[in-house]
C-alpha cells in the first residue's frame, strides 16, 4: 500500500490480489449476493484509491480496507432499511471446511454444524458477532479488528471470546473442536 499511496500504480495489482478475496468473503457472509459482494469490493477499492494520498505510510492496510468495507455495508443496509442477512452455510463455506474425500456423513454433519452456528451467531449482539467474525472468519488480528471496529484489542478479544463461549454452550461438543483451535 505504501508504494500505491506514493503513486506506483503497478502496486495496485498486488494490493488487489492480497485483499480482494478477504474482502469478498467478508461481504458475502453479510450480503448473500454475489453482485452486491462484487459491488462492495469494487466500491471499497475505489474509496481506497481516492483516499490513498491520505494513507499513513507503514500503517496496516487490512484494517483500513475492512473498515471502509464495513462502513459501506452499513450505509448500504441503512439505505435499504434492512438489517444484515446471514449466509446459509450449506454452500461453499461449509464445503471448504471439510477435508477432501470426506464421507457424505461428514459433509452433512459439517453443514448442519455450520447452519446451527450461523443461527446461534444471529442471536449474538452485533458488536460481539462482528468482532468474532473479523477474527475467526476474516483472519484479522485482535489489533486489526480493533482498528476496524474503532475500539481496543482487549475489547475485541473479550467480544470474540464471549461469542465463542456462547457458541460452545449452545452447540455443545459439536462446536468445541471447531472453536478450540482459535482460542
């Protein structure tokens, strides 16, 4: 991002290749619409382009990009007067998390767990859910998620941990293995 901010247009390709898949995943979980996801990612990069002169050299680009995408999502939802829509995890996300060659029973169990986890996440407060998703699904560090959310890393850690505890309590042993690796 530093090179791009200084006017090196060739650096944009590298930046796009690095961030676009992560931003797409972030947006798809919230919109459930490929077209809306593509629009959001493109709008995020457009805003990054327009604001690149103001980017602080040496700063982390991922939290900045996610913060822009998050604000765009919020603005979009407000304009449409509707809340976030949750992804039915029967699709690619659930399939990707199952090892290749998994039995149909394993695939079905994983999809069922993903669906139940999605339902439970929908019951958690927006602030806790967002912190959990940024850390667990989008791979941001606690500090990066804190930048996106405009809070402290300790607050993000508490929110994400609280959400994981709710999932463990409500989903029992099914979710323990899934959540153990991240905490």
